[in-house]
C-alpha cells in the first residue's frame, strides 16, 4: 500500500479530472478524511469529504509510479508507506 497527501479544490472540473485519472487504474484507491473513507473513483464520494483540508490517499498497490506521476499536481506531501 502507498499513502500520500493530496489537495483537491471545490472546482468541479478539478475533481472530475482527478476521478477520471484514478478511474483508469485497476487497483483500489481510497480517500481518507478524518474518520471518513471513500472510493477515490467516485465523484459523489469525493464531494462528500472536506475538500478544504488535505486528504490522505491510499493506493492498494506497490506498483503505482505511473499514477503518482499523473496526479503530481494534486500531491502536497509525499510519504510513501509500504
């Protein structure tokens, strides 16, 4: 598992772009905000968390370098946990 901190804006296009990118990958990806955990591939899930604060993104794959490169604009703090 890889865990990073990301920041998404309330802008609908920003969230749609992010969800489209992560939706292309076959492994599970969660977003964690406080005690809430949502599917990162779900637009409704993303909009249900507090987007004004950094969000923990959990990627359930150790081979996710390509994804990390594509979402680099959203990453605010890299802290790989494996």
